[in-house]
C-alpha cells in the first residue's frame, strides 16, 4: 500500500479514514486520483459511507463505489453485530479491489457487470441447517461473516492448525479462483503454462478435497507448497500461491513507502514491482521478513510471516506474476 496525506493539511492519513485526524477534513478516496476533500470536486461519496464508513467515491453513474459495487449480498442487518462484521470485511476488501485495479486486472465482465461478486452471509440461526461455506463458484465469492470475528477466526485457525488466517488472506485466496477462470478462459497457452507448474486441474475436485482432509498433506509438502492446504488440488495451490504473491507485492510496496527498503535495489511502487521477477522480489522479502520476525519476537508477538518460500514455490509465484503482468498489459 502507498502512503497518503490529507488534501487540506498534508498530515498523514490512513487508507480507511473518512476524516483527517489532524484538521477534521472529511475525506473521500478515488481509486484513480487518490484522496480529496469530500466537499470539493465533482465526485459524490459512496452510498455506504454512513452505513459502514466506506470512504470511497461513488463509481461513475451509480451510488456505490468501485469496491462496494462488487458486494451483491450483504448480511442481515437486523441481526446484532452484522453491520460491524460487514464493515470489517469491506475495510479489508477495499485495499484488495484497489490492488486489482492498479494491476489492471478486469473488475467487470463483458456485459459491464461487476465481477467477482461478493456474497457476505451469516450462518442460519437454525443450528441444524447447513453452515455457510467460504468459497468461490462462477464469479461469486461467498464469505461467512463469522470470519470477521477475531475470536471465531482464531478458533478456526487453531482447529485447522493453520499458521495464519486473516480476512485479507481469505479475500486474496478467493479472488484467485475467479481470476484462474477469467484469465485462462479461451487461452490454451495460459492454461498450459499453469498446468506445467500447478499440475492438472481436471482431477476431481471434490474427491481431492476429501482425500486431503482424510489423509492430510504429504510429509515433504514444505519443499513444494506454500501451505498444507495448497496440496489439496492444483486450484488451491494456485489460490494459496496467488495470495502470497499479493502479500509480497503489498508488503514490499508498504515497506518501501516507509523507507524500510532503502538498501534494496528494487524499483519503487506496485507498477514497477510487478515487472520484477519473483526471484528478486522474494530475495528482498525474505530479508525483510527475517528482520520483522525478530522485531515481532522481541515484543512477544506471533511471527510476522510464518512461511517458507522454497524454490518450487517461487517458481509457482513467478508463473502467477507473469500471468498477472501479461493480463494487466492486455486488459484481461
Ligand atoms: Zn487534514
Ligand atoms: Zn463504498
Ligand atoms: Zn480455495
């Protein structure tokens, strides 16, 4: 993420701020032009501003912003705490939509409809009814809003024996499934390149997942995969690897913006970073991670980035980076 300053007083503002904490100016963010004073310019605020503190500008011709447009189902607001859960999810989703936009990945389908669509749903109150499963199908990402509750997410993380579970990670993982479909559709060359590194995705998905949950990952998985879950099926490997490409790009850009990578020879900013081979990005990232892991440990926090980037994993990430770069240049 970049850093931003108040259009009125130039004090630093955070990406989620609706107002400047220094001068009180009301702010709105435009994905193309950045922050502006709410009163000035021609843009109108997103219709969700008062509801969930969305600080973005309404997209041209519609009441909602580019990010809120992609949410087609919102949770039942008559249920206590659901508004807050919705707000937390959207606060994590706006940076993702901005990153997809800045990478020039398509955010609308051929008919002009916003895709991927996010459906934010709570489990049914009837405990015997089926639970809402987070996942992707045909351009629709379903997210169980319980993931917005820190305690619940931590409970699942611990139960699933995962080193890391965040809303940001979920969102990055799920959009990967959508972009696999969109970016390979009718492109045998791209599909072939992905199959070469991730394996053949035509193997039965349901059976593969069942086998994964019954037998667990192969013991040598850290040599070849970013996570245990990535071993379940080539689509999951792709989604897990994609999420980590986004973690690295965003993490490196943010570190650059705060002057933490002054000795590194990488060019600055997302547009330039996506042009760099993954082997260079991971080299810089690993050095940063070693330092930040140590700083976290010094304060008794959990590890900052508890993952190993084996050479085979970096090759997968390079295939994803090349795919994103090529799709971004050609507009899909
Ligand atoms: Zn200000
Ligand atoms: Zn909005
Ligand atoms: Zn998945």
